[in-house]
C-alpha cells in the first residue's frame, strides 16, 4: 500500500510474480495440443496465399523474393497477436469473470506482481508462437539460421511490449466487447502498415516518420527482417532501444492502471 | 494477546464512507462476528483486514503487525475465504489448492501433504480430480475454506461462509468452523444469518452504515437489548390493538412487524395477563428472544439493497 497512486509510480515487485506466470503456464500446458495448431497453420496459409500467390506477380521487393520479404513479418505479427490477445481477452476473463486476481492478491502476492506475471505470460506466448512460426519459415528456407538463436528470445522481448499495450487496454475498457476498438484502430493498421507486406519506403516521408514514432510493430519487423536476412544493420540498435524504452514505460503504466482498476 | 486491533478505522470510496470510525479488539482463539445488513461495511472492513483495500484513516494491527507497513507479512499468516466464488475454473479441486499454495511459496511436497489433509477434512477427497465448475455450491464453499487453510494461518477471515447454501451444507461448514476454533485458530466472520452468529461467535459487533451499533457476547446482547422473551400478538384488528397499547404501555416497548406486534418488556410473563384482560388482545404467544430481535431492533426494518 506504499507510495502514491500515480500512473508512473514504480511497481513493488518480487520473484513472486513468477508464481502467477507459472499458473498461466500450467493452464497452457493442459491445452497445448489445441494451442499450438493455429500458430503452425497460420504462417503456412500466409506463405502460400501471399508469398507464393501474390508473390507470383510481385517477383522481387528490395532485391529479395516476396516470400522472403514477408517471412519476418509473419514472425513479428505472430508475437504481436499472441501477447496482445493474451493480455486483453485472456487477462480480462481472469480478472473480470473468474475473479482470479482478487483470489491471488489475498495471498502474499501483490497486485503489481499479478500484472507483471500476466505480462510475462503474454511475452511467453509470443515466444512460443513466434518460435513455431520461426520453425515453419525456417523449414521453407526463409531464415538465415545463424540468427535463429537471436530471433527466438527477441520474440519474448517484443512480446513484453505488446503484452503491456494489451494490459493497458484491459485496465481501461468497460467491457470485453470494447477490445474491438484497440484492435480495429491500432492492431489492424499496424498489421498492414508496419513494413509487413510492402516496404515502408513507398509511403510519403512524414507517414514513415509517424509510423516509426507510434507503431511498435514497425521496429519489430525491421529487426526481425534484418536478422532473418542475415544482414543486421547498426540502425537496428535504435529500434531495439525504442522497444526497450517503450516497453518499460508501458509496463509501468499497465501495472499502475490495473492497480487503479482493482484496488479501491 | 490481541490478534486484531483496530483503532478508529475508516474506509471511504470517494465521497462515500463505507466504514466509519470502527474500533475493536479480537483475542487469540476467539470467533468474532460482524453482523449487519447489506452495505453495512462488513466486507470493506474485512478487505482492510486482509490488506487488499487501502485504509483511509485509523490504525489496524493484525497479529501485532501494522497492516499498512507490512501487508505481505500479514497476508502470509492469514487465511481468507471471500464471499464470492473465486476458485480457479481452469483447474481441478486438488490443483486449486496446489496452485494457491505456490503463491505462499510452500514447497511442493508440503503443499501436496497439506492439500490431501484438507481435502479429507472437508470431505472433498472423492472430488479431487473434478473440474471446479462441476462441483456443488456447498463443495465450492468448502474448497474455498480448504484453500484458506493451505498456509496454516493463525487468523482465518470468513466473509459470509454459508450464504446461499442449503441447510445440510451449512451445518457441515459450521461443524468444521467449530473444529478449527477448538484447534485454537482465531476466526473473523461476517454474516447476516443470526443463527450462524449465535452458533459460532464468542463475541460480535452489529454494524450498520459503517458504524458499530453494539458489541458483546450474543446472549448478553439479547439480554441487554431485548430481555429473555418476547410477546407476540397477531390481532384481528391491528389499528385498534395499537391504539389500546398506546394508552397503556407502561413497562413495555412494542414494534410492528407486518401483521404482528412484538412487545418487549423486562417481565414479559407478568404483562401477559394485563395484555389479555385489560387490553383485550388476542392471539398472544410468548417466545424466546433471539439475536434477530436485537438486530432488527438496532438496524430497523426497512429493506436494504
């Protein structure tokens, strides 16, 4: 109960947040057989439909084949959806319908740790689903294998950011139906305009600047593409820093906004 | 030793005052009740006691610890059975206990041993592998109690432990609470069932609108506010009976409850002849006074939502 109620208050965290993560992982293990199919099938569908279908007409983008161009985007999009959905719909159900967080905060675990644990779960799902997609695109020969061991943990890292963004939505939506708004206004535009299916360079300069400033997926795609192509440039460090800073800020915001919602 | 010490405790939600300057002490081994209508501030008080709801003003010490300064340590030594069914529906009965034990960092093997003891104690062993959603309301309440005991707490907080249960399920839970009491666990309990309070509580407070209206042992409260017995009259003509009572009401108080008049007096048996012969009241009966009479006397009869 220490400290003020500000939205930038530093969270009070201990290793107990991993007990919340473990809870979510126990549930995930029970349903793994159902859970791992979509991230396995989805990239195959996209690769066939867009990569080989649309790619038949596109031939080359920036000197590479279209399938090679969209492969890192499929990985990035998967981490975004996995983490964002985990910390919106799934967390909201646990918070609102199952009253699971109320039960946990009656134990030594505090609300900050509950939310942090949920963010870790979201990032872990991004890591797992991203890893499955990575396996698929690697099987199609679309990944520079030297960078697989960098891309894997990067899925978790990007996952934290999307988990925090999702959790902020969970903290402020009045009902579960309201998630349509952030998805329609934020997630879907990101899915389309973050250098995913066409290069950012064809967009007008101000739009590109704006996209890099406010759309997290642009940075994730940029890093993933640099790594899958086996040609990371030094400018990726800037994207890495952008993700780090924004992840820290949004995670703190998410924890404090959830605290505001749940502690009265 | 005092397990709970509350001094001028206040809880406000914005402008609304839910708990309004409550002071009380609970001794080790006691079962202490919080009785009150809906919205009296019972749950708000409990939530401050188990350190999930910030205290607006006042002091609160649980097991000698300042709740404001040591919420984590307080929660480590408490067992909480909340009012709502917040079991984890993604897990089985046994898993619910094991997952909860992990929040206390109880080692896995200890947790399993304790979980099996508790399942046995609460007659849930047969259901240990059932999904929580598929067990009855009474079983869920028992599982919530079992879960509250997984960390071997020194103080147990029960927020309406039997609300919504059938009589058999309630009796089983009462029996278990009494067993826990006999082991020396201190119990805080909220309820709006008078029979539950009379049966379980050594002492209790009656709360209304965030304030303590009365405090003491159930029997003594009945004695103090009502007396031994109550005379009930069901007159054929309520108006004329009331008029007659108002003329000659020396040594008695009365209140109307629907078509019934309840007459309170220090010597109810002595006023019965007077009521029958002089006031010509009919349909009289004498019954033992209960905590419910005290409760309604103090909190009034209007409906609370």
